[in-house]
């Protein structure tokens, strides 16, 4: 599957959109290095488009994203009256073309020595299919129609914000086309396990209890989580507990012992040593970063 992967944040942003009708025989124009992404969604007929050495036939209910940095062209004229929505967008962040599906549990490690680590923004990949059969074409077309209708009011701040919000809905609908490709029994198992650990992190959780809850063997669960999240269920639970403890250290005046209890540690010393191992700093020193004066 050909994918366009964007590093988020920042989110890709909307520029302009419209709706075009082609008569039979009309051909999509040829362009090179247009500097913007061009999303096409066909509502009637079929578009015949090439990008470098690849050729696409984009039919009703399908979408195509043309890259901003390469040559694209019409391969032949429409064989019937054809209508399509077009939308230009861009990103100020990084992006790349790939055919590798990113694991659902992707996360970027944080440098604990960074001065902004307390409020660090974790980036993640947004993967969009370059060519896709839309899961809900009517919904996507409706959203694009709303964007086109906003054009006369595009000079107003409220309309500009609405355009960006509608565009994010379009991105969500496109990203959903990737999910079925990514899904597998192993991915589902890992996601269920992560959800269980997050919901019960204050409790004592054993491998057996996790297995009985999900109705999978603990060894299989561990293998799935290692593949999706790069860690075992125990490691995942520890990291999540530490993240929750950081919020309490910053937002409350609870004692270290109480925080340890609140996030599922039986003993405060074990909590402190675990926190130090994960964060590279003790809970007390972490809290001092937020103290007045």
C-alpha cells in the first residue's frame, strides 16, 4: 500500500478546494512541482492520472493524493462525464512516501534531560493512503461540499477556522482507510491488552489475570505487545504508572507514599527506584522542578 506519512504535530493545513466537472474526452492537466498536495475525490465517472511512472484510475468513491514534488499528468481523456472534488493542502512539518504500515503503538522516546521534558510534545506519524477506496464516500463528499460552500466567506476568521476543522475531518476519513490494512489478530490483542492495563493500572495485575480477562494465553499477549509497543505487558504497565505519577507530582501535594499507592505501587521505595530508572531523576526532584521560587 502506497502511503504518505506526516510527522504530527504540526497537522497538515487546508489551503483551498473546489469542484470540477469534466465532459467526455477532457483530460487532467499536467503539472510539475506544484508545491502543494492535491487531494482528488471522484463523485462521478473516472479520472485517468499518472504520477511519474505510476498510473491511476480514480473511480467513484475513490481518492488520490498527488504529491507536491513530482510530475503528474492525465494519462487519457475521460470516457464519460466526470465530476470530482479537489483540495490543496500542505504541511510545515516532515513527510515521506512509504509502503510500510506503522505499528499502532508507535511512540517517540523523550529525552529526560531536555529542559522542556515536563511539557514535551510527542510526535507521531499520520499515515494517509495515496490512493484509496473510501470507507464512507458519501460522508467524505459531504464534508468536501461544506468546504467548497465556505469559499465565499473565506476572508472571515470564523470561516477559516471552520475550513481547517472540516479538513481535519477529511484527514480522519482518509486515515481510516489505512486501519483495515494495519489490523490483525495480533494488533487487536495488543490494543485490548493496553486498554485493560490503562483501565486497571491502580490494581495489582498478574499475567494470569490479564490472560483470563482477554481470553488469550499470557505468552501470546506478551508477544503481541512486544511487536506493537516494543515492550512486555509488565513494562507497558510500569511506564503508564510512571506517567500517571508524574501528573500527580506536578498537580497535587500528595506525599510520595500516597502517590505510589494511587498509581498501583505497593511500596514507596519500589516506586521511587522505578521512577528513577525510567525518568533518570527521583520523584522528589521531579516535583521540585515545579516548586515556586
